[in-house]
């Protein structure tokens, strides 16, 4: 009997452990060309229909997987028919399902369309494929943090994710109709290398490349990690490309700066050795000039010269010693210091490095007592000074000030928690280029910088933010483009009980909380209340900032406390990050101005403690201590 060539929808058969057909449905029997199948061997049966299938089916049967599939082309018919074979098996039996299907994508692109739509079943499968593909593509493109694309050979896009507009400034519609747009945004320094990678891709090799694209309106550069694979027909014709972009800007910049930092660390070691030698030389000059001055008469004409040499040598030795202290100092050791003296000592070092800049000082006459880590303080002040100098390449004025404020004025851009008045203010103001208004909310983020790649790390202001948060203070910024920038560090005045209090808190196991409040409306008063109850508190106004603080080596958190109200919602992100990092951190949720029913019950169940809105502050502190105290 001649095998049927009609559309096969659902042919099915049961096989024994040797691959012989022991039972089949009527559709499979008709398609195979026999109404009665008496234990035929499946590879032999399939080979009767198409000789090439015999070996392919035997290979499928030999596989040990519980489920496998293969696609078979029936070349004895014109046009060719394609079938999908699914094989499920256990220790004693196998089940095979065969159905006719559309050819692979490359074959469809080459073949005449009318051959695919001449049967109702093929039209239904095409329709089902389109619905599935559209649904999956919509889901992926909406959730994927990068860009998914299908690109034609002329580099226009048949499909591209909406996010490409944010990275390039070109609308999706224009990407789909203008071929030259692709090479308009690729950085000119990367174009030749990218063309070579695409040539490799045309040869059938999937390629991964990193290159830069430039926003056509703002000039902002984004580093792209691209995975590209060519769609090639059976006769070698390139039909297009499928691929994806991922933004790796921060990673790439961090890697380049890390390489630069390693070299700078090496230079620092060399500088330390040279500074020691220089200090020894100056000590010899000082001693020799002192000896000559002592052994010469008071009215000798060299007396004045020896005195001048002696004073300059002493100043040089002191300056070198300050530089060595900056290198050798270790963070983590707090003590009581006068704010003005700390600023003055730091200025003696940086004054020699800022050329063509006039430094002005306005220091408080009274003592401004701080309980701070002096090394971290100097690092922050040096970074602010160098940033100001970079903003005045042609010279300008740089103002330093210290003052005691009995009232703290309102500020737009604040990082940290402004301390209670009276508070000490250390200000650094320049007359440079200023900071663009759109950049001000981001300047304290890690790795954010507007400087060229080899000019800044993007960590200076981030470290300043960590410093003030660690010391219970804040840093504010005011800036006007082309007029200058003013940074102010606000720190609490020391009352000389800090050392004893910290020591007592350490001995009693003081707990450190990461306070997360997405809406930000009650963040500051809640943090202040927790501090007054004896907790150390770092704050985060978003889950993104909270995750950054979890990664920060500056903190060892005992708990994350999320404050939820009617306007703020919590996602699983912070819980998942704690689990991923395997941190021994408790999770606490405080609900304010809303009911528990209004929030995700699954997330609330993951928390170690849920505090309702009617609990008074004293009771909140007691419950926190209870959940954070390890049980014996």
C-alpha cells in the first residue's frame, strides 16, 4: 500500500523495550501504510516510508533520556514534508508521537509561501506559531533589562526592544526603516572591529562583542555586550541576525579603573620609599644647618642664611610626614578632634597640588569638637578639593570654611541624615563649571562621574556619602552651571560621651539596622527614633540603594527593616538578595498607616517580624531587641 501524504495531526504508537510497535492509533496506521501493524520494528517501518529515517529513528531509540524529539524531512515527496517525532520512555515501554509540522525557519524563508498555506492544518499551525511567538516576544522584551532584536542584512531591524530608544535617542520606527542608523550610533573607534565580528558571524559562527554606542542627542556613551547569531539559509544566504544587547557600562568602567588603581597602588609604594629617603635627606640638611648656626658667631653674615635653611628643611620634613600619614593611616579609629585643625592639616598637603587656584579660608574661632575617624575625614576632604580643582582647569577660587550652626537651613540635595542642631559644618566651595541639574540626584551613586574615563573613579562622592552616614551626619550640595559648586558636610557636635557610649554599646552588642522606606516620607523621623532607642541606623530611600548598602564593606547589618505605608510597596528583591548573599540578617516589616491585608501576604510571611501600625515606639524597640538577640 502506498503511504499516505495527508497532513498527520496526532499519530501515536506504543513500543516495547526493543522498539517494536505493539499498539497504535488508526491515524498512525493509515499514515504508515498499513491497517494492521503486527510487531514491526519502528526504524524499519519508518525506513519503508523514507530510507533515511531508519538510521535516524534508531539513533533516537538508543538515547537514554526519558524524553527526546527529532525532526524528519520526507524528501521523497515534492515539496518535502516535515515531521516532529516525540519519544517518551521508561524501563519497560516507549511511547512515540508523530505529527506533521512546518519546516524550520530557514526553510520557510526560502520556500514559496503558497506551498505552506495550501492546507488548512498548515495555516492553523502558522497561526498558532505566530500567537506563541508574539506572546513570548512581548513578555521577553518587556522584562528583559537589555535590548532584544531581529536585524535584517541591511542592518535595519524587523524587531527591536523599546529600550534601544533610551540608549541611542533613535525611535524604534526609525530603526526599522533606516539602514545607516546602526553605524551612526556605533562609536567610530569600535566600528572596524565590529565589522570584523559581523563578518565572522556571516560565516555561521555566533559572536559576542563589546562596543560603544553613542546617544545621538546627548552624546552619552553606553558600553554594549552584544550576542549575535546569523540566520543562514540552506544555500548559505544570510537572511538576517538575531541577538541581544546588555548594558555593561559600569562593569567595563570598573574593570578599566581597577587596572589603573593597581598601577597607582604600585606608584604609591614607590612614592612611600622616595618620601622616606627625601625625609632623611632633609633631616640631614636640618641637622647640618643647625650645627653650623650653633658654631658661628651671632653677628656672622651666615647666621640668617642658616636659619632660613633650617626653617625650610623643617617645613619640608613636616610636609613629607603628613603625606606619609595619609598613606599609612588606617581607618576605623575614631577620636576627638577640632574640625578646624583637621581641615588646616589637610590643606597643608593639598595646597601644593592645586595650581593656579587661590585658596581662601573662613574658620570658626571657637573649638568645633568632632568624634570622627581622622583618616576617613581627610580622604573625603582631599576628594572634594581635587574635584573642585578639576572643575577649574583655568584657575579660580576655592573656599574652605568651618562653622557652628544653631539652625540648619533646608537643602534640596541631601545625602545622609542632617544632625540635630547645633551642628558643625565644613564647607568646600569653588568657582568652577558647576554640575548640571540633571546630574545632581546621581552624583553620590557609586561609579557615577562626568569626567573622562582615565580622570575619575566615580567613588569619591560615594565615599563621602558613606562617611557622613557612618558618622551620623549628612552632606549637601548646591551648584549652578558656570558659577560653581558648594559641598557642606554636617556632623553632630561631640559632647565627649561618644567614646564611652560606643564602648558600652559594643559590649552590649549594639545592633545595626538598614532602614528601608520606599516613599521616603517617614524615613528621617523613623531613623532618628531608632537611634534614640540605641540602634545604629543606615537609611535607604529605595530598594536599589538598600541593595548597594548590603554589598558595602562599611556595614555589618543585623537586620533590614522595611517601613510600608499606603503609598509604598515592597518587592521580593531585598529578601532575594539577602538569601543570595547568604547573609545572617533578620528581615523586619513595619506597617504604618495601612492594614496588613493591603500588602503582599507572601512577602510578610518571609519576614522574621511584622510590626503593625498601632505599636508604640518603646514596644517597637523591645520587639526589635527580642528578635535580634540570639537565643542560648
